[in-house]
C-alpha cells in the first residue's frame, strides 16, 4: 500500500512538473528575458526583432531599427522580390531562333542563334535538349550558330568585386551562361561563344548539319523562334538560392529583375526594381547586390521581420517560406539546433561575413502559430553568434502564445 501510494505521488509530481515547467518557460515575460540575455552577450552592435505573424503582436525588440549589414539574409529580399514580380511558376527560357524560317526541306538559309534570358541553371544538358527540339521542329541544316547574351550587360561579377569575376560567386553573371560560365576548371573566355560551340556540337549529334561554329552575335529583331527550353520554376530556384545560400543564383535573379522590369539587365537596375517592389510593403533597405556579399547593404531587424510577415499573406508566400532551410535538417542550418524545439519547426536564412552573423525566418510556435524573427549581429565571433541564435530560435519555438 505504501509502495503504491509512493508511486502515485511520484507519478503525480512528474506529471505536474512536466505540465507546469513548459508553461512557466514560455510566458511572454520569460521569452523576452531569455532573448534579452542572449542579445546582451552579442554586444552593442547587434539587433533583433520578433513578432507573432497571426496577431501582429511584437514579442521582442532589441535595437530593432538600427541598420546593419545583413550578409546573406539579403537573399530574402532578392527571392521575395522575384517571387512577387513573377510568381513561383515563372521560368527562364533559352531560345533557338533563326534569320529565316526553314524551307520545306528543313534548310535554314542563314544562321541560328541561341538567345539567353538569364537561366542560372542552364547546362550543356539543357543545350542538348534545345538541339533535339530544333531537330524535332524539322530543321536539317543551318549555316552557323551564334550566342546572343545582349539582354544583360557584360559585367560578370557584382559590386563587391568591382563587377569583375568573384570567386565567392562561383560563376559569370551573363544572360547566356552555360555551366555557370565554367569550362571544366577554367572560366569560359566568352560565355555566349561557348554556348554557340556547345549547341553546334549538340545539333550535329541530333542530325542537323551546321556549316561552322559561330561566335557571340546579336539575333535580328525579326528572328524566327524554332524551339526553347525552360529553367526550373522560380519557386525551385528560390529554394536553390536560400537553402544552401547560393550567391550565384541570387545575383542572376537580381540582374533578371533589371532586365524584365528595369532599364537593363544590370545589378544596379535589378536592385532598383527590388527596392521598388519592397517599398509596397513599407520596407526601404539599402540594396546594392542580390547575394549579400557587399558590406554596403543595410537593413534593420524590423524591416526583415516586416518582409517575412507580409510575405506570409502573399500568393507566393508558401513558396517563399519553403525556400528557407529547415533547422536540423537542410541547407546552412542542417547541423544546427538539432535536439531543440527549433529542429523541424524553424525555417531560416543564415548570413555570414567576417565579423557578421545573422539568422532570420519563421518558427512554428508551440501553439501552432507562426513567429517571424530576425537576428543581425556584428563584430561577434561565429561560434558565439551561432550559439546565441540557436538558443533564441529554440526559445521562440517553445513559446505557446
């Protein structure tokens, strides 16, 4: 009898402790205290902002309006602007067009052009598919093949490298860039000319006679389209940008915005389009590139959270959210926050430069609601920053409203 009563009391105590501890640990006051403790360790040049998406209730603010270097959190602005402008289903075409239409025997009495529009994932496999599509359209012979990348400027990098080649991008930012502008381990001397060469080989393999390999050249305005291949949908490209934090795709997306909605396919024009797009949300960060490599970018934690909050209600909101890495599972936070409440519940974008570390995204709180957060840290060690950010995300995920 005594043993049973003792067992009952122990069970009752354990149940009470399990039920009461989380409630005490997830009150608004406790959450603020926990987040404030972590931010004090981050130093005076860091800021954070946390807000309940459903209710709009601010949960935490720490120097939330001070502009800071966002590092790769900048990619949130690039991918959001792209999704808002074009939608998740948008694709980038690579077009094969000719001087004139083929005759009844499939012979083109002129040249063929491969025209790029900024597909960041175009490969030689894509050109082979394009060649087969040209052959399927009945083409049997062309005089020469040229590459047309006139839609964008000739700059291969971003502002951080004075628009020259940047090893941190890992590719050349041209409208017609095959395999990111690489030929094996060497940079292509002319991305458009390289595309012409590869399409020529693919056409010949598909049974089309090509007189000679052309070079970079502009297609005539009245060129006849013969075939096209499409990139993956923009929703997939946004995920390919944000999950691994791909600088090259981010910069390609930004220049594409300049091409379609600005004055030209340039980084500056794309940044202007992104700023105009975000202005509709009342967000006005300083945007100079698409990847966050430049330290000239500036934004505040409140602005980042405002973006996250507004994107949650957009038609492209699901694609935007799913473009973020999942804590403990994927991308740049695959090995972070494992074994905490954040694992599987927080999707976020990291940002890292020398002396800069950032984390921003959504956490699914204990009550099932979404909480948007942004933590921007400067002059802080990476190990210290990651530890504080991970503990903050876990605390946010434990909050039950």
